[in-house]
C-alpha cells in the first residue's frame, strides 16, 4: 500500500510538472507561469497538499519541472511617492480632475501608501511595513554626545564601518542602506525634511552603500546619497574632498525567516530535500502547525535589488568585498533579484514580477513613425497626457510612471535600464519623464518636473516642464 501511494504521488507530481512546463512561455505554452500565493502551494494550484511535496522532489531529482512558479508579486508595487496634488504647466496647483496635464502622479497616488506605513517601536527603531525594513529612528550620533551636529558627518567608508559594527536595540545585523532602500524614505509633496514625521532627520545628505560605477563619474570614487532638504538622489565623492562627509542612518531586515523563493518551504534559503519533508510533516503530523510566510506577504512592496555585484574602494577601484570598506551594497545584494525578474510577452510589453508593474519594452513612439528616437522627445505635459490616452497591446489603462516607479528600473550595476539589461541590449544613456512634480525646490520660480537620468552621469531631477524628453508608459499588471 505504501508503494502504491508512492506511485500515485509521483504520478501526481509528474502531471503537475507537465502542467507547469506547458504553461512556461519559454517552452511554447504561450501562457504565463502561475505564481505562488500562499506558503506550501508549490505548484500554485491554490491548495497545499501531497502534490506540492512531490513537485519539489521531482524538481530536485528529475529536473521536472525545470523551474518552479515564482512567488506572486505584491499588488501594491513600489512605495508611494506621497504626492497627492496636481500642477499646471506654470507649476501652480490645479484640480487633478480638470488639469490640462492629465495623468499626473497626484491623480493616481499609487504604490504602498505612507499612511500607517511606519511603526515606532519605542526603542529607537522604526519598522517599515511596506518594505520589511527596520531603520534607526534618529540620525546616527557618531560622536555619542547626545546631539546631531556636523561632527556626526562621516566619510563613506566610515559610514559603512559604523553600521557594520553597530549593536543597537538588541540587534547586531545593521548595515548601511543601499541606494534604493534609502530612496524609499524620500517623501514627495511636503517641505523639508522630506521624510516621514516618525523619523528625526537633518535636512542634508545621507550616505548609501551603493557605488556609482559609470564612467566618467566613478573615478576617483563616488557613492549614491539621498537628500532630505529637497527630494532627490545625488552622488558624492567618497573621500569627502570638497563636500566633506554626510550623515548616516542604519537599516536591517525586519522580516524574520520567510520564503523568498518557491520550494524553500522551511525558509532556510535553500531548496533541498528538507523542504518536501517539512511540507509532509506539516500536512500529516501538524508540525510545524504553520509554514513560514512568503516574504512578499510580509513586505508588500519588496524593493528590487540594485544588482550591484562588485565592491569598490574610496578611489573607485574594484576590490574584493572583504578587503576594504566592509558592508557595501555588493556584500549583501538584498532585494528582489534580477534573475527571472521580467516576463516579456512578445507584444511590446514586459511585466516586472518584483513590482507588479507592466511596462512598454521600448520608449513611446510618440510620432507614430515606427521608431523611437530623438524625434519622440516631448515636453512634460504632453508626455503625461500621451500616456494617459495610450491604447497599446490591448490595454487602455496606461499612465506615465511616477518617479519611484521609474527609479525601480535603474540598474545600479551598470546605470542602464534594467529591462534593457534583461534583453541584453545596450542603448545610449538618456532621461525619461516621470509624472511627479518637484514642488520642494525653494529656488525654482516655476516648480519643475522630475526625470530620472539613466546612466548616472547627470542627475537631471529638476527639469523645466517645457524640456523635451522621452517617456515610457506603465500600468498595473494585476
């Protein structure tokens, strides 16, 4: 009887494997692979049963299915910008419903919202429920004098060492945040400091652990930083030189053991024989009673990885990560990985499985000549309006991306658009419009709009609304 049940189980697993393979676009099935929405549902059929354990076994020992369904992407995508108002061509506030420039950031206000996003833990730390990160509540008091002054500014390598050595609030796994994690705290739509009120912050620059790698910027060594006086990311020289040091705010992963990839039922980071055994014990012995949660459930706006894989010294020279300035971005490589991140549909669209967003594969062909080139550069108002009216690949709910969505495509290892990296194509560096206005630049007579400069050579945040640039439309894939 045991042997018969084993045969039945293997047969079930084989059928499930064939079903998954037939749905794999790479194998000609033409459908998207279903995604795993609950712990233990390895074959993504909506139930947790014996078949799921067998699918792991056949995957491990028979190579079928060759890949397991990915974890379902969160519905809320990236974190919200916090911008809720709309603006005219002159930069003055207008009603979103009657705005001439339709489809602005304030119209949609999408993403994981700032409301109820943070919890003050009462021990000097703050938990971000959107990203699953825990932060120091206050700016790091490096000289431990009880005050935050210029003496608490640090050079880049000093900031890394401080976070690596930090033992605070019962945790010793702190690190300097990477560029994307740091940018997730920048809040648009308010005056300085442009960060949630749960934090205390100096309206100045803060270091990230991410190096700038694009020539000619990298030598003699630059790193990304965030400024909380105006909402921006910028680059600063690591040795300080003219600009001196920057402030520090450490981060750690607040989410405990969780399932970050399908098949890793026991959340130990590996898919191996222990996983089907854990699932069988859960099903038939009730131990564990509850399987570890999916990381995407605990952090609904899990940030894409920067994909920076090389460490650099203060001179911008590539070095082994253990040699100098410990705790760099490439040491940890946290976030939703680049591997299998994008699903290309063959109709000019691509879904980002990390953020749940669907993008145009290419920049918008604004003039309709079948090509995307310099002739498709348009002013900001025309760009957001074009995307708002776009009907493409069977969808009519396209929009211009907000600045947070656009930044999610930055590949910090190369400075190029992550979609282009996934396709293996190389394109010239250029800027793309976002739907977000910059209303927090005090010196600007007319508040500009925001663009993201792919390539990291020029940080073109503050662009006149009349400037001509390209745009790439986005929509919510689910």
